[in-house]
């Protein structure tokens, strides 16, 4: 048997090669399109699962919500989805007073902070902030039932519950100290320590313990004040008097939030540009003057009219003035948390604060609104400045709230 070798021409060889290359590129393109389609489909599926978990938590089906969120954390490939699930899971644990699991989740997230990316750090501070607020709300529950958390005669179930709560707060404080120790300029860590120590002081078993945590709170506040003063001296922000900025009507106290391009260190003036840039007549009638001079009216609280006198608060308590927006001399817009955007969380956040005699925020009393938005709102609120209220020529402390409206 004879074999014949037929040699292909150069043209035929190139033609076969080109067909092979075209087929290879076509297969690669189809594969990429399929993967992209699967990724988009997977992302939509994860969003639906997150929505279901939120609905289960809202319906107080906490066991099912926790199981769904745990499953999302284990199967998701997107880090942002995992962060959202982790934060929502912390909320579920706190809602169910499951402080053992809450502490374990906090530890897991904290271990990713050293050398971690910004997303990991933000996720930790969000979870730690949730923990402190959950502890505060749980403490308020005891108060609503008329129970003294320092009472040694409490039933064993309540004592164990409070001990777990104390352990959670103490661990948050310790983590905040460690982060602040490695970065003394980390104001967020100092603020977290101040918040955790303040709540822990209210859970003190005795006077010595209360004094210990009160001293911790005072020390953190002093460090925070020094840090804010240092930042202001290095990067001064112009202080705008309240009379130079037109504010929103009194019936709408919600402040619009910053967009993605806005910075949390920029005074919130462009948000009111549509009202402040409108031409104003040189002289207004007496009926129109209160609307145009509203900021100035807020300054006149120090010298009230005889028909509406301001009674000084009793026992050295601060004066409750309600909304503080009109009294602000410096307004800072909060940044929209990436995790909240991913979960499509929006809504109104109210930050209740105490303002000292110098017009600076001395304490965050409490915050109402979606948990994923509270830390951002509090961070912005701490940087606001206010026109002090005068009574008999002397500035006094005041309490009130700032509203931030987060919309997608």
C-alpha cells in the first residue's frame, strides 16, 4: 500500500488558520457574553434575596431572616453584597438580643480591619455603631418596664442578659482603643469609644464602675475635641453666619444629602442655592419679612419678644429648641454609605444632639432612622456649628435634632 502526502498550498493553510482564529474569537466572545449575563442575573437574584431578608426582619421573623442572610454571605461573590448581608445580620441579632452571635460577628469583621481595604473598615464601624445603638435601645427597654439595671435583685435571666450586653460594649470600647492606638488621628475610633463608654456607664453595677466609664467617656470627648480643633486649624472651613444662608421653610426640616461627588468636609451651602440665589427686593413688606429673615429670627431667640418669652430650663438642664437647622452656622452634608446604596436603603434620619455654650455638638443623644444610614448622619451632625442661645446675656446649652433625608 502506498501513501501519498498532499502538501497544502500556503493560501489554503492561511485560510484554515484564519477560520480557526475567527472561531476562537467567536467562542471567547460568546463565553464572555454568557458570563456577563450570568453575573447580571446573579446580581439581580442577590438583590431579590436581600429584599426578602429585609422583609423577613421587618415581619420579625428573625430566625428565617438570619438564615437567609447567612446563606447570602456564604454564596455571594461580590464583597459589597457580603458587607450588606453582614450589616443586616447584625441588626437581626441585636433585634433578637442575641448578643453572643452579635459579638462573634463583630470579632469576625474586626479581624479584617488591620491592613484591610476601606470597605472592610467601613463595614466594621457600621457594625460597631449598630452594636452600641442596639445596647442603648435594649437599655431603654429595661427602663420602660421600670427596672433598674444596677439592681442586684434582678432575676437571673435579666442579669445574664445584661452581662452579655456589658461584654459587647466592653469589647467595642477595647477595639476602638486599639484602632485609636494605631492611628491617633482616627476621629471615628475616638467617637466610637466615647459612644460605647457612655452607654456602658449607664449599665454600671456600682458607683466605682460608673465613675470608671464616665472618666473614659470624658477622656474620649476631650481627644475628639482636640482632633476636631486640629483638623479645623489645618483645613479651616469658613464659618457662615446663619443670617447669610437661606434655609428651608420651617415645615420642612429635612436636609438633603450630598451626592456621590460631595464631600463630608464641605459646608452644605450648594443644597440651598436654588433659594439663596433668587433675587430679593431691597425692601420687603412687614408681612413678607419674617419669611425672608427667618435665619435672623432664629438668632433673636436670645432676645425674645415679651409675648413669647423663653423660660430658662430648670436644674441646669439644656433648653429643648426642637429643630436646630435654622440655628446652624455651619452645615455638613452626610455622605451616602455604599452599603446602603447597594441595599437600596433610603429614608429620613433624625439625629438628636446636645449643643454646648459655644455652639458645638457635645453629645449625640440618639438617632432615629434606617440603621445603615445612622453612622453617616451622626458623622455629619458632629461637625455642625450653631449660634448659641442667650438668656440674660449668657449662652446656655440646648438640645434638638437635625434631619437628613437620604434619597437614591
